[in-house]
C-alpha cells in the first residue's frame, strides 16, 4: 500500500471522526429550541455538549488540514468551488460558538432566546451544507482539465445534493436525540427519545430515497472494483437497528447503532469515490484522484510520521474528556455552567 492510499484512508478516518462527533453535536443544537420548555432545560441541553463542542470541531479543522497537506489540488479545487457555501458555513459556526459562550452571560429572556436560535441556525446550516457538499462529491461537478471548478453556487444546489442535505440533517438530529437520551434525566430525556424516534422515521424515509436515487445518479454503489455497496448495506442495517432499540428503550444500543450508521455511511462515500477524490462531470479524465492530486512523496512521508505521533494523542485526550464529563446533566441552575 503506497502513501497516497494511506493518506486517503487517514482523511477518511478524520471525516468519520468529524461526522460521528459533530453529528450528535449538531443534532443537539437543532433539537434544543423545540425540546426544552424553559431556560433551565435549554441550559441543560446545551451543557450536554458544552465541554465538547469546540473539541469536536477540531476534527473538521484537522481533516481540512490533512487534505491540504496530502492532496493540495483537491483542497484548492474543493474550497474554491464551494467558497460561498463554506463561507456561509463558517459564519454559522462562528455564531454558534459565540452563542454557547454568551447566551447565559445576561439574565435576559430576549437576549438568551436570540442566542438560542443562533445555536439552532449554527447547527442546522452546517449540517445541511455538509450534506449538499457530500452529495456533489458523489454526483460529481464541473471540473476542467486544469482542476478548476466552473459553475458557481447555483449548480451545486441541485435536487440530488439538497436531498443529501436533508438526509444529513435528519440523521444528525436522530444522532443528537440518542445522545441526549443518554445525557439527560427525567422528562427531558423522555422528550429527547420521542423527538429522536420521529427524526429516525424521517431519516429512514429520506435515506431510502437517497440511496435509490444514488443508484441512478452516481456510480458510488455500482462501479467495478471497490465501491460503497457493502458499507451502504451495513449502514442500512445499523439505521434500522437504531430505530428498533430506540423504540425498545435501549438507549445505549440506539446510540451505538446510530453512530455506526454515520460511520458506515461515511465509509460508503469514500469507498465509492476511491481512487478518485473529486469527480468531474465534464470528463472522467479530469477527475482528481489520489495520484494526480497528491503532494510530493517526501511531504507524505513527513506527514505520516507526524500523524503516527499526534493522532493517537488527540484520540486519547478526547476519550479522556468524554470520560471526565460522562455524568448525566440535570436541569438544575446550581450545577449548570453554560
């Protein structure tokens, strides 16, 4: 296995970690205004992810940095082609981060309500745009022979990619509800389960439609050699089991199955792309792959050494933080930080 393939796998792993962790993070933010009946309950919901949200976002930064270093042409084409969408995502994430830190600094219902809706929007918009981005990665978009994207924002907002965005929103909402069922207590936890099952129904319907459409719109599940069919089937099984366990009141198993759904779905996309990374809809020969878009062998070698040292450290640190803050959160203002 060459270094190009190793780095494709490593970038995949980083995106798996990002979608798994930030998935329930976004889901909690999306659910928060509707799940909570008063300010204490909203604070309790926020406190479930308060110690973790910024650490979860590090995975996105790390994945982007790894892509920049290992496949710089992919980074340049993707970030220039999706520039407006990524700026909108960045603004939403900045508002979301500020809202977490500012909403409880004043005991003013209007002040707090505005920041609460900033958390909602700052969670919904990135979830939707990540789905739109992944949908276009699967479908392909207009990349020319010079690795430049032509078309602007509007062609990226096609029906297929918008459906992918809705799939991401509903899956992340389900993922977030399953997380809240484990982290909250009493009536608030029961409401999270109820909202989670409703989101699971929507996610299941939309995912089935998306997979069927993907058979006709892309070759992710059907191309010869390595494709995403097996992980897609595993994701489907995990999604069905997530709903079954949620309905049965087995919260931990529901969360695990929901997590596996996100993991297998991400693997499906990257396996379906391999060895391509960006698919050109203009000409298959213009697609960017692990060879024509990669950095120099020396760069990949140095990056591999750095990754072997620091990725385990990051993993150990994040596992430790989740262990430290593993207790359930109560809607008690005396114990709430955010």
